[in-house]
C-alpha cells in the first residue's frame, strides 16, 4: 500500500516522515506525540510539526486521552492522534477499488454464496492464530487473545471492560470500505469470533457503517468460564 501518495507537495523527507506517522497510527491505533517521537526517533517538536500538518490536512484528528482509573494526572491531558474518515479513505482507496471490483465480479459470476465463501476463507487466520496466541500467552483472557490475533492481522485491536462483558475494539479495519458494500466480510469476522470463543458475540458498531471503531460485545460468561478454569488449575 502506497502511503506517500496521500501527501501534498512537500519536501521528500517530510512526506516520508508523515507517511511513517500515518502508517504507525493506522497499524497501532491512536498515538500521542510522545509515542510517535519515541518510535520514529524524532524530537517532540519535530513530530508535532508533522502532526499539525496532518490535522490541518484533515488526515488526522486529536482527542484527549482518558486517565486510567486511580491515577491523577498533572497538567493538561495528553492528546492522542487518530485517522479521520478522510484519512482512511486516502489510505485505502486504491486497494479498495481493486478489491471491490473483484468481489463484484465474484458475485456476478458465482452469486452471493461465492462472496460468503471468500469472506470466510479470508478470516481463517483468526482461528489458526488464536490457537497459537493462547498457547504462547496463556495468561491472556479470551478477548485479549483475540485482540492480539487481530492486531497481528493489522486491525489495531484492544479490549475494554464493560458492565455486561468485554468490548473488543478494532481501531482500524483494512477492508472497511469494501465491507460497506459487502457486509459478508464483517459477518464472517463475527462468525469467526464466536467460533474461537465458543459463545455468541454481538457487533455493536463497525467502521464500515460510519462508526469510529469496530466494537464487539463479548459476554461475561466467557470471562467467568476462563476464571473458573484457572481456579481449577491452581487447586
């Protein structure tokens, strides 16, 4: 994917650095200026100059980070930068156009069943990699293991606790624009989540339908089941 193409006419060094900023945010989700400066080996002032440019261009937007429970921050809350919808559009348009054309051809020649089969094949990595992650990192909860699988697949996923269970949050979706026309892609993901977790899950929001984050509710029964298993193993 050619990230540099979204830049305006700027010196080559600036375009390259801004492409790296965008790539990190696309792959890892919202990042602060301090995070980006450390990862890109830039000064905070240097990275802020690029961030200001990208915000002005409409590629990024800044939001205030929430303080962790029980912590007391000093001064103003740190700002995290994330891709706007326009930024996602610029990143994904070239790939999306080709993918959409291919899926339209598949639907015209093989019907909806062919699209569904493709969508299910595309997410086979979820079940395969979930088994690997849970073996390598048994301390992770089911939702955390699934988030790790998705992050490795480019979805920048994380987990938030909620009163009714865990919320799996995908900050980035590499097929969001294609999924707007072909919801079978989202449906196949949700089916894969249910299979690896052994329980029904519910999609609450998707980037494909205009939400900022793909959010899936994972019921408390899964967390409780895992906690009971760990208690049994420790006895």
